[in-house]
């Protein structure tokens, strides 16, 4: 698409080819040296890489490689005497545009007017074989004009023909590819099929520019988004270069410069990807991101975090990607509005109606009434977005977007200090209709970043990990989108409690503002929550909000992680934990706002990590805290109160008509043997489920029941979705239960989310686990259930240390270094130590931990398993095998044993992966 000067680049000349034989079939032995040409191709790539290191513009280099391949193909075309035929040799695709990276596809078309005879076909076969032998791997099409006309019904073939560039041969065929496309495709049909293709491509990449491992060619904001602008416009304007569209007054000089810069940045990344992998690799995987960041000059500063350089590199990539996707969307829409739309029948033309003196509605879009609206009325920038919400309009006409982009540059401190503008901005946040779409447009066209400069600083900012799925700006806007889903009946069944709470909150802009500011201070050093609180309060007060509202927004910003961290990392079955949380929250209003914000934040951080178990923890913490804050007289305030309350609720459920088949006296006698700890940690519904299973199972233990197998029962986790499985085990207590259970779960690819290991008063183990089934078949496959039960029973009967199965470390995890840290905290209420473990998530982690516990004679009473991307943050309640607290020496020995075991495990994994 672009012209370039390659005079300053030295490319090693193509070696001279021997004189061509008169006929390939004559038995002549003189052939081009495949070795020499292969070496030359490698040398060309090396020349290009060295030129890039010297600072030569990448645009010249992709053109230089295309020129080198031109020279080779023209020489071979002549060597095989194809220049004596009626054939024409075309470059197509990216090669047709004159753009070739080191290992880009070389797409070529051999076109003829008539069918190719046998002799010429043999020459072509020899040419293709030679190209493959020298490592060029061409994508070759051989067609007659009639075959091309038929093939062009396929829009991908038509696209290739549209970019066909004659290299050599029959010049009379030079214009044929373009004529074929024009004959088969109208401008409107071609536009619609390419836009449809682009939408499908976006969906394959999650419809976001912010993929953790983007494909720089096909992801949203990738090179394809630039190509599509060329494709749809070439069909109409018949131009060969993108800059020609500037001369056609279709693209502005500034838009061209922005696209050109962003494209060059992606080409540099692509060059390094190809050089690193030695192939046509376009996926910017974690495996390559650090190395490419270094090659492109991103260096860590003395006070930087280890990942700072790669995070800056990816921030610049994401900003380029957003710029490309924004311009691509705008220019393709501009093409439709200026070229396609005017040719539509009267009945299909969008209807125009005035909204006010500044704006009209045209079809489903908003448009400025005249070209000086923003210049003469700066408040119209924010007024337009408010009208979009009030009138239910999602899209903006291209002419208006162009003017908006220019006007947004004028948003300065004076603009931000204007009370009228401040009122309009707050009114936009209060108007919930299409809020996500309006803020997204504000962000893309510079309004949001200029109105809130701190937001511009986090645009494109990412964290180099697997937990934070999106950049800060994308995460923030996605959070606001999820808040809106809490009001949508379509999503109500996914979020029943939080939806009901959010809809009762009258001042929804409070939570929206907290969402806007909760991560706004990331990347500055220090505690981003505390820094964000200060900025949020200042913003609210300067915008005329009351001190109470401002401080509520600030409080939510500061404590936006409190609820998720409490639910996931603390024992919320302990009333003291819940009471402490309730004291921090203070009142039900704070709790309601925090619960809604937390659920939205967790979903917007990484939707793949939101599951029914996390939802249950959040719901449980909310419900218990709400009872305390409402001063419910029945709310338990200590361990004994909670035990009594749980048992009382279980009795009430037992007396329900549905449970009359269980003998009440027999149930109460069993409960007396189960112990207080059981009723502290289990909920009434699960207690009845366990009770019925135990009473229906043959008695375990004793001389007369020595052969009775342990009880193992499964069911779906009932709170929300069906992605979690509950497993209950009832058996005689023994020292290796936790270790062997973890080993079996690992062997069957079951992920543990929560564990409760309780010993009853008569020395029986009551173990409950919440699992995630990776295959999703455990609850519906009777064979899998029986296999799990039998494996557990067999393992319990075998007192030996369980065998650990070593599995390959997933590719993504190999790129992260997580230091193993272990901390202990004594819990006086339970007379146990709480061990916190943070380490790299890895196959068999819990099985390995369980093995160390067994070796160190550690008893596990409960576990909370939390995986945050590449990090495992697990918590275990432990004691010695006599249920006594561990000494300092034993704690230190346990810590060193775990570190040693996990270090050996990682070394073995690395060796296995390298092998």
C-alpha cells in the first residue's frame, strides 16, 4: 500500500542462474543451484535484520524483501522459459501489496487466457518443486481467465485478485484481475462480505484488541484491520496505495500518518517474531514478549519491577491496536456512508430527524447539525453522549466522529473546571442507557482521556500475568458493562442476588464512579487503592457532589479488593473473620455497594476465573455480614453461637416433610458424635445430605464391620452454576487421608477449590471437597464416578506415600516466575496454625503439598485453594497429628520441606519440558 525508497538498503544480489535449457523435458542437466538460492534467501533476511538494527525504517525493509523475491521469481520465470508463453505472473496478497516480512506467505498467481498445455504444465511443476526445495513455500494458483472469473465468486479469491500486481509475462493480462473483481462483485456486496468477514474474525479473538497473546495479523487492531480499508476502497477508487486515498480526499493526512505509524510498529514486531521462530509466526505469545520488548529497545529502569519493560512494550502495542481498530472502523463506515449509502433506494435510506439545534438522528446514528457544532459549542462534546443515552443511540456518523476527535484535543483544565461541563459529565454517568458503548466511544476518540487525564495514563496498561485478562482501561469499561448486565433480565439468572441489590440502588452513578477510579492509580508505585481514593474524592467534590457521596465513592475505591480477598483468602466460616469484615464495612449501604462492585470487578478482571464456588463464597460473606450489620438478634456472634444456629437450622430442615424418611432420634445420635467443628464449617443443607448418606451406608469400623468400604458420595454444587462438584468422604481417620485424596484428584484431573477435613469425636474423618471438573463429565458419567470412588477407597486402604504423577507444565506457565513464599499465623479460636502458600500454579501442586504434609506428620483441618492466573495462593489450617499446635521448629522444618519439594518439582518440570 505504501511507496518507499530502498536505495539506502544493501541487499545481497541474486546469484546468476545458469543458461536455461531449451526444454525441461530434454534431459538437460544444467539447473539453478538450490543451495546457492537457499543461502541467498537466508542472506537477504540477514541483510534486512542488520538494516533494521542500524535504524532503517521497517517500511523500506518489507518493500526490499518483496523486491528481492520479485527478482528471484522473474529470473526463474525466464529460466523455465515461461516468458515465451502467454502466461502472466502476478504477486497477490501481502506480496501483491509489496509487503513481505522474513517468512511471510509468498502468494502468486499464474494467469493464462487459455488452458495450459502439457509441456508448460511440466515446467510449472518443476518451478513449484524448485521453490519448495529452496524453502520459499509459495501459495501458487494457476488459472485461466475463465477459471478466475468463476473462482472470484469466493470473496477471498476476489480479494487476492484485487491486490494482484503483475511481475512479468503477458502484459495484456495486467488489468484482468481487477476487471474480474469488478464484474463479480458490486461495491455494496463486496463491502458487506468483507465487513461480515471482519466481524467473524473479531469474534474469534474475543472481540477485543486486548488479548493476552494477540495475533498481530488477525486480532482486532491487527494488520488485517488496515488491509480491510484498502480492500473495500480499492474496489471503488481503483487505487494501489493507501496514500492515494489521501489524494482522493477520503483519508486525511493525519489519519494516514497514524495508520502508517501503527502499521510500522506491528511490522517491527512481526519481523522479530519471524526472526525468533524461523517461520511465519504472527502470534505474540508470552514465550516471545520479553525478548521482543528487549529487541525493540524497551529497557528496565533501576527501580522497575522485573516485568516493567515488557509491560511498557505491550502497553504501546495495545495503544497501536486500539488506534488501528478505531480508524479501520471509522474509515470503513465512512466508505459506507459516502459511497454505498447514497446509491441505496429511497426506501432504504436512513431517515433524518432533528434532536435539537446541535444534533440530528440519522437512522440509528447521531450526527452534528453542522460542521462547526463542537467549535462553536464545546459543551456539545459531552451533550452528544448524553443525548445518545437519552435517545437510545449507539453509533455516531463518521463526519461527526472526525470532528469529535479534533474537538477532544481542546479539552483542557479550563474545560474540565467549567460547571456546565462538569454537570454534563455527571449526567452522562447517571444516564445508564448504552453507558458502556458511550464511554467506549469517548475513550477511543480522546474525550475520556482528556477529561480525566489519569485515565489516559492507564489506557493500554497491562500486567504481565495470566490473571488480569484486560488492560486497565478495557477492564474498567468492561466492569461498567457488567454493572449494566445486573439490570438485564437476560443475565438475571447468572447473578440473582447481586442483580436484585443493584436494581434497588438508586444512585447507580456512585458505583460507576467507583468503577472509573478503582484502578486509575495503577502503575504509579505505592498502593493504587489508596491513591485512587484520593483522586476519586477530589473528582467528586470538584464536580459538586456532596461530601457523603464523595467519601462513599472514595471508600469503595480504597476497599474494592476487601470483599474478594476476605472471601477467597480467609475462613469465612469463622464468625470472628466475618465480624472483623463487618466492622470494616460499617453499614448495609456500604456492603450493598461493595458487593455489587466486587462481583462486577471479579468478572471484568478475568471471566474465566469466575465460577459458582467464588460466587458462593461472595454470597455467603454478604449474607452473614448483612445479618450482623442489621443487628439481627439471631445472628451468631461467636463460634458457639454459630454452631448452635447451624444445628438448629438443620433440625428445622430435618423436621420438614421432605425429610420424614430419616429417623429423628437416630439422626440426633449421629450428630452428637460428629463434633462441634463439623457444625461450624458445614451448612445445614449439606449436613442433611451427609447425614442421609451416612445412615444409608453400612456401618464403618469395629470388628464386625472391618470390611466395610469408606463412604464416598458426589453431587453438583447447588448454589449457582453446574461447574462445581461436591465430594463427601466418611471413613475412619488415618494420617494420610489428605495426601492420598489430593493424589487421586490430581490423577483424575480434578481441581480442588475448597477442602474441609474434620475429625468426628469417635475418630472418624468427615472430609468435604468442592472440585472443578476439567472435562465437565464427572456428574453425568457413571463410570467416571465409580472410578473416582474406587480410586479413593483403594488409596485409603494403602497407607504408603502416594505416588505423584508428573505432568507437563502448560506452555504459558513456563514464562512466569513466582517466588514460593510460606507464612504461618496462629488462630487462637481453632488452636491451629494457618499456613499461607503462594507459588507458581503447576500440575500436581496439591498432591505434592499433601505428600510433604504426610512426611512431616502434619494434620490438615481445612484448605482454601485459590488460583489467580499463574499464581496459586492457598491456605491450610494445620496442626500436628495429635491436634496440637506446631512448634516454631516444626513450622520452619515444614516450610523448608515445602520449598525444597516445590523447587525440585519445578526443576523436573523444566527438564521434562526441555526434553
